[in-house]
C-alpha cells in the first residue's frame, strides 16, 4: 500500500497548505483491525497546527472563490476520474485501516468518487434569481456566495465517502476547508487529499489535520472568526458539543448524527425481497453505519420464515481479514466496538431474547464479532434503543401495524427507516408516518449522492448530497435594486 508505506518510512507530514511536518513531532499509531498490527504512524497535529490550517485555508480562499464555476467543475470532475482510476488501491487502504470487507471498501470508493462527479455537475448550477418587488418600486436580486472557511469533521466508518461528501460541495461552492478525519482512519483521508491536489485543487484550498486532540483543535478552529461553518458526521453526543461550540460564533452547522433505524416488514411483504434488503440494510459496512437497520419489526405471519431466512444468510457470510477479496464480513474497527456489541447482545439475551445464530465474539486475532440474529427481543432490551454498529439483527414480531409504527417511531433518533410491503399505497402512507429524514421503501439502501441525506430529531441538522448539500456552504445575498 503506497500510502501506508509512505507513513512507515519515517516522515509524518500533515497537509497544511503544503505537506509539512507537524509542530509537535508526535505521531498517532494506525492499526489494522484484522490483526491489530500497527500499519503506519501519522503526525499528531497540535492546536497550533489546526490554526495554521485555518491560516492556509484563509490564504487560499480569495483565489478559490474567484475561480469560475466551470474551472471548479473541471477540477472536481478530475478528482472523480483520478479516484476511480485508483479505486483498487484506495479500497485496499480502507480495508487495511478500517477493517471493512474489500467489496464494501470498493463500494465506498465508488460512492465517495460520485460526490466529486455530482458536485462537478452542480457547480455551474448555483443559480440566483431576480424578481420585481410586489410594490413595483425595485427589483429583488438574490445571489449565492461561498459562506467562508469550512471545518469538516469525519468518522472512521466511511473514511473516504464522508470526506468527499463534505469537501466536494464545499469546494464547489467556492469555500476552502480544513478536514479533520478520525484518528482510526487518517490514511484514507490523506490519500484522497493527495488525489485532489493531483487533480488541480490548489494548495490551501483543502487542509487535513489528523489529531488525537480533537476537542481542543476543533474547538479552537470553531472560535477562529474566519471559520463560518462546521459539518460533522458522528455521534449525537459529539454533535451536541459541536453545536454548543458553534453557537459562540453563530456558525452554520450541518450535523449527520446517530441513528436507530427500524426495518418494518409488513404482512404483505415479499419475503425474499425483504431478506435481500435486510442483508444490505444490516450488513453494509459490517453494520458499522448510522444507516444500518438496528431493529427489525416483522409481521407475525412472516416472522418465523424471516427469522430463519435471515439467520441462514447471516451464518453463511464469509468472515475474514477485510483485505481478502472474498471476505464478506471483516472485523469491527476496534476492541471497544466489539465490547459494546457484546454487552448489548448479553443484555438482550438476559432479558429473554433467543440467539438464532452467532451471539458471540470470534476467537481469533483482531476485532471480530459473529454475524448474529436475535429473535423475540423484548421491548425493554437496550439493543433496541442504542445504535449497535455491528453485525447483529434483533427481531421483534408484531400483530398490529399501528403498534409496530409506534415502536418504530419511539426513539430520539430519526435518520432512516426501512419498510417492506407489496402495497404501494400502504408503503407511501407508512413512509409518511415514519419520523425520519429518509425512508427506504422496498429497498435496503437509500444513500445516493444525488439524494438529500440527513435526519430528523436527534439524528441531525441539514442535508448532504443532492442539490441541497451545496446550500450548506452558500450564503444567500439579497440586493434590493432600483433600476
Ligand atoms: O454512518 C453513517 C455514514 C453515512 C453512510 C451513508 O452515506 O450511507
């Protein structure tokens, strides 16, 4: 892996305008979750490094904002092309530092690259408007300007896609930015940044700060008056902290936070389609996704067949080192992740849930948990209330659709809901009742760079992707004109 080798070879640069050594000389160990080996060391940026990154973003801002939409579009298009050209290398890098199965990683690289393509197409379509005021006395001219420097904070579970989902619209809008990736997966962010520089993104327009002092560094950046927006993907707990920090400077915020997605299988669902969808909704990224189906509510007439069918599919998965191309489920990201999953499973079983398959850690090096199906999970089990972030499917039977909907909505989160029914009228009615920003109707996957991704309630604020995503990086300017 070129990039991993680069960081093993002794230099530990961070991207602040140009590649440079961190002020502190301290490094962060990056480990392979498949065997816990240290695969690289990267610079551990200080708070001063973070502020230097804001300096670099500020220095690059006027020239970047002055580029024509067409110039920005062509650079973003090039980012897409180079990323696809390097998809296999990038996918291997993601598997290596995150642990996810290579096929998932390759899917992520393609998904990530699409944000560059989508926003290359959106860049020339930042269109304002002019109208005559109702009084007829003046015109109302509305245009959109880059909001200012963007601080982008991304998680370890989609280290490429969450970075491009933020950087592409920020750059498209004419903003410069500082990216702070998760310490577990910095190599992917650095590799994507290298590709972007190669594609023509000017120095300083993107900066990457890898740091174990996340709170202090991000806090310092959010209090720098040149920063005008923060976009975060991660837990609701951290999101709340960032919202408080952002309040001091009245920053705009985009928050993609936790989920607790229900997966509802109605009595008239197509069983095989629901099982196919369940596998995608649950097992994409090994279950380590905010969008992962977290709770399955299945109509009584399909309950036993669905449970057995899901258990068969789950137990048939090939578990192994993420980087092996035939692996279907890799390790979890770290030991804490496995511990949390195990605690949730134990709690459910202690309350009466039935283990249909799995239900245990795997006894091998690395951080593996067996693909697990739990049936008859009682309503008070912690697993139905907390994000599992792992390969565990808790199933609850229902007799009354209205009660199932009540259970589905009985959560502080509202990111995504999944729904299976053969009756489109029922599907649309129930979709309307689902308290979530997104609904996947007869589908196990809703994420799409061309669609607005985001949640309601404690799952977040704002939308990413689609035509809406670029608005997070634009300020509306109204000019009242007398012509
Ligand atoms: O954990 C959530 C990251 C978002 C995944 C997606 O875009 O589907």
